[in-house]
């Protein structure tokens, strides 16, 4: 903090006097001298402006003072004895109306004396701030080396700066907070960072956010070129430059913690991924022995196989077990992966969670009461996520169960995510058959378009060619059986089939054409 107006007024050697009532705690950032009628182009705000009023005519005081107040000038010091014997009453009135502090500077006090006093106070403040910052950094290092580790760093930072502090992990969840109640700010901070990312189309390097009326400084915690979390510190007043140095030091100390946790988490994921690769590669016995060697919990059979991912994140054709978690698109499923790894019920069940490809992850979990609910809860935590889960199967059948789940996941969710439940059973989708997968406007439009010539013919003829086609296809193209079912002569049926062939410009002897027409008829019936 720089010198205040009260500090200046208390400097007896300057003999300044306040004219009117105002906030004497207002800070003076610098001193500037000007006799211009409009000096604001040369000001940045927070200055004590000194003038003798030699070139400012009395009728212009309101406009002059108004411009200074609007520009954020801290105060106006008016020197008497040169242009004016006393401070004009019109100026005193204008300053009062504009809310601009006005000081009387007596003739014996040179303006340079005021400038030197303010500059000296600012220099001393900066020295004191630097000393305070160095002491705070020393205390933070001590906290980091204490048994409390990063939690102690956060507590010490909140105490030193007189603010609340929240540390978010890469998913935006509050990891540490001081005081504990400040965890409630995490949602607001996440929302603010999301807005900044959308606006900048890039990662956020540092930000100042309004959080529940407080001004929060938010700094990223980065490790190995990627953001692993955020440090947010908030209070009613923004941090000073020296306090920003303290915040940067705290980020450096917290980076060590996040790097350690990130490295440990990645190592555990690789172990689980190794076991998963063996299990889905039809190496059940080797998967069990490897799990024992690596200390990975392999849940007891029978097992459900669940594939979870972000619907619409990419195209299908994933590379099973490639573990492209570290690739350019690896972060897409990170939030969902963390949610599954940290879900209490899945942990207690001994579920094996591992990345599958850059769009999805796989969960092996024992069949038990509440197993599907646990998966639903994981998906609920990450907007836009979807999942498919298999029926329970012994460990040797896990590869087949995964193939079914994967087929349904990419076949159903990509292109139909908005119309599909968050979690579906692979068995239900398979049982519903092909028509259930075509229950969408595009398929119905295709069917109507294919059969449209027959619909148009029906408007000008009593001959029901749609029913004829349906019976013919239902009897696998057998003329005699179809004619009998329709109650007509086979020559009449042949005439109708020739007419259908002509209208549709399609060969009814072609198996593909017959399959498409049969599918179109079934879609119309189902609708």
C-alpha cells in the first residue's frame, strides 16, 4: 500500500490542509504537476495532481474537476500565492459535488517537496513489501516441509494474506481449502475458468475472478507442460504486487505435490492397464498372476464389463488397450477416468478401472447389488458421458463381453447420444435387434423415400402394391405361396411384381434390394 491522504496531511513540514470532508484513507500512487485545463490524457489514475490554477478560468471548475474525478485522480492539491491568493470557492464547491478530495498547498511549500515525500514513502513501502514477501516465502517453505505438506502450505498462505484459499485439481474439484468452508467457492471458480477458456479458445494462464463478491486471483499449477490444477486466493481487496510474488511461490511448492500425485496416479493406471490388456486378450490366468505381482486388485468373477466415455468425442474404431491416455486427445476422458477411480462404491467393490482408448475407459466390476447404480453415479458426475455394461461373465469370457459392450457403445452412442439413456445394458440393445438401432428420423425418411413411388401409385389406383410387396417378401419371394396368401392367380401376382419393379426401378431378384425393401416396410409398420 502507498501513502494515504491522511499520511500527507499529518506531515507537518508540508503544511497541507484538507478543504471539505473526504476519505483520508485514499491511497496516493504518484504525484503529477500540471497547469493544463485537461491533464487527464497524461494521467493513469491514483495520482495527487498539483496545480496553481494559472490557466484555468473560474467558469470551468466543474468541468475540470469532473474530468479528474472520472479519471480516478486520488486528490487535487491547489497551490496558493501565484495564480490565486486563496483556493477559489467555486473550486471548493465543484470538488465537493464531484467527490474529489481537495488539498490547500501553502505558498512556502514547493511542489517538489510533496513529490519527494510521496516518492520516499512509496520506496519504503516497496522495501517493506519485499521484506514481508521474503518472510512469507520462508514460512511457506517451512509449511511445505512440515508433516502437513500441501495442506499446511494452503493454511499458511491464507493466514499470511488474510484471504481464503482453494486448490483445485485438474478436474476442477476442490482438493485443499482454507478455511474448510471456502470449498463452496470451487463451483464458481470452475464456471469462471470455463468462461475464460471459451472466450480465449485456449488454456487459462492466470485470471482475476469475482467470486461471491470477493476478488479472487487464480493461478494455474503446471507440471511437465500441462495444467494439473489451480490455486485461487480471494478477499475483498486484490493482492498487491508483493503478494502476487507470495502466490507464485505457493504455486511452485504445490506444483511439487501435484507432480508427485500425478506421477503416482499414472504409474497405477499403467499397472491396471497391463492387467486389463491381459484380461481382454484371453489370458485369464496370466492376468491373475500379473495382478498379484503388480499389487493390482482384480475383482472376483463373475464380472461385468463396462465401457464409459464422452458421447460424440470422436469416431469409433478405437485401438483397444493402446492406452493413448498421454496423446493429444488423452485429456478428453480424464475427468471421467478420475470420477471412476475415486468413486467410493467402486473402490470398495475392488473394481479395476483403466483407460481403454482416447475416447473411453473400461471398468471390470463384480456383479453385486448396486453395481449399476455406482456406474450411473460416475456418469452423472461428468456431463455428456455415456456407458454400456455387459451381463456378468467368468474371467475367461471377459474378451467377448468387452466386444459386445464396445460394439454397442460405438454403434449406439455416436450419432444417437441425445436419444439414449446414460447407461444401457448391452444385452437389452442386442435383444432389441437392428430395428431398435434405426429408430431415428433419418431411417424413417429413407424408408418413406424408398417406398414413395408405390405410395404415389396408390393415390390413382385401387391396386394395393404395398401389401403385395409385403406378402411376396414375407414368403421369401416364392410365387405360388405368395399368390395363395393373397388369394390371386400367380400370373396376376407376376403382373403386379412387374409393376412394382417398374415403379421402384429395382430388381426384386436381387437379395440386397429385397432386404432393403423388407427393412423399409418393417420401419413403416413399427412407426
